[in-house]
C-alpha cells in the first residue's frame, strides 16, 4: 500500500508541496536540489542505531555502516587537498560548528567572527544561540559598500586576542581571503576556523580560495552548493582528531544514520566529477547574469555585485522593505528571502534587502537568459508594482519546462 492509500491526509500535503516546488523557482541561495542518486541513497538505506566515536561501536550489526562511514570520510578528504581529518557525522552546520568549538575552545573564550547583520551565521555568535552564550563574541563588520576590511579585522584581533577567528558567513557576496585571515590569526595567536557552508562548491571547483593550508578547522554543510542531502562535515588538524570525534559523539550529538552517511558519500563522489565543475561554472555564470540584469533594471546590489553564488538587493531608499518584497515575489512563485543589509535600519524580521542565489535553479537547468528573465520579473513586481498573479503564470510556464531533479515533472 502506498502513502496515498494508507494516509491520504499526509499524502495530500506531500503532493501539494511537490506541485508548489515544481511550479516555482527556488532562489534561496542556501537551497539546492540533490541528484536522484543522493535521494535514493538516503531513502533506501535501512534505519538502525550505529552510534560510535570513530573507534568504539555501541550496537551490533555495524560492519557495513562502518565501511559507509569510512567511504564518506575518504571521499570528503579527497575533495579538499591539505585537509587532515574529517568527521562526517554532524547533522547540520550549527551542530558541526558546535563540535569544533567544543573540541578546540573552552567556555568563555573569545571568538572574532563576522556580525550577523553583515552576513555572519547564528552559530558564529548570535546571543540566543549557544555560540553567543558560551563564548565571548567580538564581531568584525563589512564596510558601508559591503566588503571585508582586513585592516579592521587585524586591529580587532591584535586588540582582543581571540582564541578563534571565524572566516565565513551565510550572506556574503564577497570572497574570504583565507591566506590573509591565516596571517592575522598567526600574528594574534588565534586559531582560524573556516565556515564555507555556502560557497563550498566554489571552493571545490576553484572559484573561491581554499581554507587549506591556512585554517586549523573547517566546517561545511552538505546540502547547499555541494548538492547533497541535509547534513554537515567538520575538519581539524590530525593532532585534534580524537578531540573532534569525541566532541561530535558523544559530545554534541548521538546518532548519525547510515542513510545520512551514505547520501553524503554519494554526494562527495558526484562533487569530484567533471560534471560538478560544469554545474558550478554555470552557477557562477547564472548569478553574474542575474546581477548584471538587476543593475540594468535599476536595482542597487550590496557590494555592487557578487563574487560568489549569491547577491543581495539593497532596497534602502525604495518604498518597499525586505519582508514586503519577499511576499510579492513568493506570490509570483519566485522564492528569495528577506535579508539584512550592512547597517540595516530594519530588524531581521523586516530587513532592507532580499537575497538571491543561483544553485537550485541551475540544478533545474536554467541558463543566463532565464536568469535575465527572472530579473525582469522581479523588476515588474518590485519596481513597476505589477500584479503578482500575472507574473505567476509566466513563472509557472517556465518552471514546468524544468522539472525539479528527483520530483519528476
Ligand atoms: N539558513 C542558512 C541560510 O539560509 O543561509 C544558513 O544556515
């Protein structure tokens, strides 16, 4: 019996979600569509407990899953030349960062990280997150034109003497110069931690500098530009391997399922293929096309453009805030999220920006011409005040020509 017959109510929700996704475009830069092989690996692998700390297993029947984990580890390390040790178990990025901090820091230590309003992540020191509660956070900021100021970062590091500097964030149209971060960390006696969750695919394919050999630790999620299922992986130096493994289990989490580990292993193998490079080349080409067309339409962009897979419309000075803009776009089937801009006068629930990314639409086969069409739809909705219902029909027509991988048409 299929779900349709055993639980029609749940099935109706599933069907509605799939239809909505098929008829819309997901431009949230942290979203992506894993390949059918990744989805199959996660769906088919049997569910059972296999808790372990890398040496000791606490359940029977773990011979094969142990090999799955080793395969995922070997494939993850192969993606990042210079990396020394990886733990492939973290279930999400916030947990992955927590495991790294607990392995390398003590409560009360100082962390220097990018502020949330400037593109940082909540696990880099938000006061309502464990990171902001267990550590003393000092923030570096971006300049008013949306760029990193390495003189300011160096000055803060030398003055505050942090135990760790974090390079990375979730809303960064600029790149991280890890060599410079490494030099600052060395000079100030800090560890360097890289959170490359957003731009990991660009690192693997040479579109963004690698954190290695400069970083002491690194964390990335797997579901963003890496195109895997939800999850994370954390890296450290070989000398800290045991610390990190124990910090993951039993430190901050219990069980990573075999399904999660196998899906990661499959995604890592795919990311090593030439086709992944072709995909990321297209992600970059597509975001550049979107950026140019937005500028031609009269929009302002944070940092003036982008060197990654995402961009941020700066709505300051316009009649609409980020929240209102997001709602208009959603009504037309264009999913892009409200986003704080540097020195934003609005709170995170309102914002003055909208963040767009190209990973998911590129996975559906869209190209630069389609990105330019998307920019023009956004102009009609946000600048010309056109009724979203009219744009919705055009969006739907294009979306249905580009099925979501794994969902069929
Ligand atoms: N929530 C993710 C994002 O949207 O960037 C980061 O974890």
